[in-house]
C-alpha cells in the first residue's frame, strides 16, 4: 500500500496506466499514460485498476469525458495546482487572443465542468481544489458576472445530473446567483434551467431579502453573500468536511 505523508508528492514508481478520453467518435479520442501511484485520490480509477491484469499496462477509457477538462485533471495529478484550459494553453506557449471577459467566462465554465468530472472520478481532493479555485476567483476577482453568465442551461443540467441536493457546488452556485446576478439574468434562469436550481435560487433570494429588510429601514439595495458581509471559509464548500479529512491547504498530497 502506498504510504503518503500528505505533505510531499509520492514516489512515482514504474507502473503506468493508459487513460483514453473519447469525445464522440474514436477519431476524437486522446490517450495519456499516467503513473499508477498518482491516481490514489480517485475512487473510480482505483476500483477499476484493482480489477485489471497487473502484468500488463492497464487501459481505462472514458466515453463521456471532455478532453480539455481531463487535461486540467492530468496537470493537477502531477502538480497539485488547478489551471483552467486557457491557463494551460498559456503555459504551453499558446497566445490567447480573446477578451478578458470572454476568458473569464470560459474559465468559470471550465472549473464548473472540472468539478463535475471530479465527481464522476470520485475524487474529493480534486473537487475541493476546484471549489477553492472558484471561490478564490469570486472572492478576489472582478469577474463575478462572468460566473453567472457561465451558468448556461446545459452546464447547470450537467452539474445537477451528477450531484446530490446536498452538493456544495449546487449551494455555491445558487448563492452566487443571489449575490451577483442582475434582474435580466434572473429572468433568463427561469426559461431553460433545471427547476430544482430555479427553486433554490428563489428561496435564497426570499431569505436574503427578508433578512436584509429586517436589518435595515426596509430599503434594500443589495443582499449579502450567504447572509454575511464576508465570504465564508472555503471549507464550507469542501467535501473533506464530510469525511473528517484534512483540507488540501494543510496536506496537499493527502
């Protein structure tokens, strides 16, 4: 069994696994060779590796993956940093000619889809670091509106298909809409998004407005994020709180 201190990257070893991600037809597939010792955080990958012949290099295939999103996961496996697809392109020397607003929009979209991919992989550590990346961008950046815009019907449907009602990502996205969406965006949410998402947003709006009115003279100009003027600690949105494991900020490689 691989022993991990949680503070340092484990020894890579010499055993490998081939992971193929298929987008549509076979012509749109991509295969990566990954060290076995690095996939220990993924319950899905570990379970499949245990059932394969250990005498040959195992082969795993994702038929519902997105190659760019898997590239984010692949970078994370080796570096324990979350980079969006745009950031990975810059890292590889590719120039991005899009506007800052367009990049911010797609960055949030990438991160939301990465969380869903991590959920499919049963990789709570990856999901927690993705949530930290999302919270950090909202907390310290000026692109909150781009997060709301990235919540297209298809993206929200994808998240709701792979998450439970208690999912921290569901809660975070609904809270973000309450805090940052303008009226025109809220009307847009009522057309094609999952009814569960709309219901949660409306309930949170009602609660926030009621509390804000009770604390003021009845004239509310802005509701507070999560009923507080400050952002909560990001661990509120982490999976490790359910399993009593340390946050990635304390044990990066745990």
